[in-house]
């Protein structure tokens, strides 16, 4: 039997005469966390925190002792750690969460290994080559682990590789084309992880991960439109504007339909920033800055009031 969610309880209570006491009891049994759930959370949180401290401790060790270490020691230590962690994941019986944390630590160490190798031998490669190699080398681990932090690291590496490539190699790409491509593949990532179950994609996609992806794609779309506003009317942004507009419209509709407050807060806030940038482009005198300030205060206040009203409505 599928787990009863808060939304299920809200729908049933809205269309029935279910008492408040019964609703509260059902929320306590099926939604709210009990002592056992908190113990499990603390166990996983402390385990993840410990793995993070160990990983970054290794990074600071190399940073502090860099000049005193032989180049073979530098590379050998990192390679040994990567091999050891991978062997532990493969050979030792551990929980899936622990194995995924170890793989995440090994994935970070792969990037450290590439950086150390490039620093020692001065390969002369562009910075994007490091991140591209890092991305390719951990691809199998990311797919096998199907772990949200690993997916997040993977997407960040892809975005970093793309940004550095456009800055160091693709000098003939226009800003409009870069933003359109940047926004498009991040939108694709968001759609895949939010609607993966619809297409039978069994991806580990918790709500916090989906919210981060949404924050990223809204930010990229907003910055891209603002860039087009300040660059003036140019044909290179012709595909970005309708794409962002369509995403914003569908996103608000999806948020209202599925009662996802994150959509109805981030997207209108992005629209407020875009309108403010448009007004600033029209004029940069003192009166316009006063108008923009008033617009931001009023629009943000109205947005907060609307969000509070929606929350009260959805809780009924």
C-alpha cells in the first residue's frame, strides 16, 4: 500500500465530514515525524557530516602541506584513497546510504586528483577540461548510486564545464545563444527529475533536490532575460524569451494545480526582478529608481499576501 501523504489527507478532509481530531490523528500517524524518525535522521545527518569533514580534511591537508610533499606522494595518496574507498564500497557489507556517501566522497577526490595532476605537470589544458574529465569519470558512479547529492554534484559539474567552455573556447557564441542553451538543458534536468516517475524513470529525487533544480532554472532564465534587456533588442534572444515565458506560465499553473508553493514564490519573484530591470533600462534617473523601489516593495508585499492566502486555503 502506498504511503499516505499530507496532500491525500487534505483532499479527503476537504471533500468529507472528517473531524479535526481524526485529521490530526492521521497526520500524526502518517505525516509527522516521531522519535524513531528523528533518530534515523540524526544518524544519517551525522554520518553525512562526518564523511564531509573527512573529505574536506583531506583537501586542507594537501593545501597546507603542498610545498613539503613530493609529487608522487601527492598523486599516490589521492589515488590510494580513491581506490580504498571504492574497494570498501564493493567488498564491505554496508547500508546503501553509507555506500552512496563513500562514493560521493570518492567523486570529490577524483576532482582533487585531476587538479593535483594538472598542477604538478602543468598540462596547459583549459580549466573546462578538468571539469569535463571529472564529469566523465564519475558518470558510472552517479548512475549506479542514483543518489540525489551525487546527481547534484554531477549537474553542477556539467554546468561548470559549459560555463568555462563558453568563456575559454566558444568565443564566437553570442550571449543570447549561450543563455538559451544554458537555460534549455537545465530545464531538461528539472523536467526529468520532477516528472521522472511519469516516464518510469526511477531516479532518487527528493523534494529538496527538485527545489534546488527549480531555483537554478528560474535564476538562469531570469538572468538571461535581464541580459537581453540590457543588451537591447537583438535577434539572438528570440528563442530565450518565449521559452522562459512558457516555463514561467506552466510553472505557475503546475504549482497551483499540485499545491507547490515553491513554484508560486520563485517564478513571480523572478518576474518582479525582470520588470525592475526593464524599468531601469528605460531610465536611470532618480525618479525611476524611486519608482522601482516602490514597485518592488508593493509587488513583494502583494506576493507574500497571496502566498499566505493560498496556504490558508490549502490547509482547509
